[in-house]
C-alpha cells in the first residue's frame, strides 16, 4: 500500500477518533519518499509504517494530543506503528505521529514560516528539495486552513525571483557547455563524459524551473523529471548525451536538449525571445548554445526592487557578456550537509550575494 494512502487511513481510523474534539489539522508532509509518491516495496525495509503530523494551534496544546495518543496500537494493517531502533527520534522507541504547530513545522524545514510572507532571502536560501516536500504529500484535515495557507504561499516563486533563478540556471549551463568539446578534442574522453553529466544535470534542473515544479533531491531527480511534460522532448537527448561513446555525439545531444529548453524558456514570456539555435564557440570547432544570452534577457526584465538591486549589485554586464549571478542555494551548493539544514542554508546567504540581514517584503 502506498505510504500516503496507509497514513491517511491510519489518521481516519485511529488518530482522528483518538483526538475526538481536540482542535487540530493533520497531514503527511516533509521528509520521506512516500510524501513525494515515490515509495515502493523496497521502501518498507526500514522505518516504514503509518506516519501522521498533527498540527495544533499553540505549543501548549500539544500535551493534550500526546495524552490522547498514548493508547495507539502497535500495528496498523500489518505495519508497525511503534518503531524500535529507528532512524527517527534518535533511535528511541516511538510512534510516528508528530505533534507540532504549523509555524514550527515549516520553520524547522526552511527557516521561515511562509504564513508571515517570503522575502527574497527566504526564497533564495530555501532548497527546492525542501519546498518540494512541503507542497507535495497530503493534507488529511485542515479546518482552519493553516496548512493550505502555507502550502499555497510556497507553490512557486514570484515572477521576478523566477526570472532570477532561470537566469542563473542558464548561466551555469553556459559556463561549462563548451568544455564537452574542448576536453574531448584533446583526447580526454572521461573528462568530456563528466562535463556532459554535469551539464545534463543542470539541464534537468532547468527543466523543473521551466515547468514551475520544485526539483527533488538526487535520488528522485530523474524519476520526477520523467513526469514533467517537457521530458518527452528533452529526455531522449539527455539519455543520448550521457550514454554517447564520443564527444561529438555528446555535443550534438546536449545542443538538441538545450534547443528544446531554449524554446520552452522563450514560450514562458518572461523576457524577449532569444534565438534557440546552437552556434560555433567563437572560432573553434565546437557547438554551443551560449546559454548566458538567456541570462541577460531575463535579468533585463526584472523590475522587483529587491531582485533588481541584487542583480545590479552582483553585476550583469551586457557590453562584455560577463554575468555574475550565483542564483539559489541549490544552484550554488551541492552538499547534503548544507541543503539538509535550514540554518546552514540561511548562513550561506553571503555566497548568494545577499545582504547580511534577510530581505523582507
């Protein structure tokens, strides 16, 4: 049984009756493959079972919920409710019904309660893999709309933050696209393959931006990408690129994937259209898209004062084609030890070019 379905049944049949008339909301959000809908039979080998988050209005209301949950059964539909030696709760024996407030739950995961509004720094320091788990999952009970309010606030970037993230994504691609051919031309086939894989991963993440979907963490990146509408057009080229036996084939496949994403970026209407056709890399026998052309086009259409100030401070220089836009936290940092910890993400604000104090609406 899929984890979300199991947890929903557990809430309806066990948790909700136990709570009676105690005011609360409930759902299953946050960590876990089942939240994203990617769990399978392999997922059941550790810590798998019914999980629910119960959200109370204030911290002081939690005690009554904990008392009501003292008589939970050990098993539900054949799955353990109480886990021993589990990864969660520091290995202590515990059921997996978390009692918290909505404000605390969201703040613990992205360092900000979205009900209070999301400023520029909040958006840029929130990893997409965390945002994905907060808008996915399922809400079982939400009479006051506290969960709907927060999930709605996190559905997608404001338009100018979106432009900025797209601009930075195209810049990342442009910085390495020529290396596929450069390394291959000097006989470094492994180097060419490694660069191709890096660029392909950046193009996958760019596809999520184009489709207005939060990219999950690495384990499920390819699975989630395959479900994007644009994957039918981009996916075959990327598969060809990473499985190619020579750099010419890699270059051709990456250019084809870039062209599809370039056309899709133009269709968003966020900037002036850019010619999506690949072209020679200066006088060399190498083909590239020059993805930074999208960086300049998108940056030019940013009007939000805070995003505009960030771009101007970092620098997009059209006269010499140089751009310095680091982008979002997961465009700059690729460490689990950072992306998995909201405090470390927010402490990295300086790497993103942000001011010391977070920008607020």
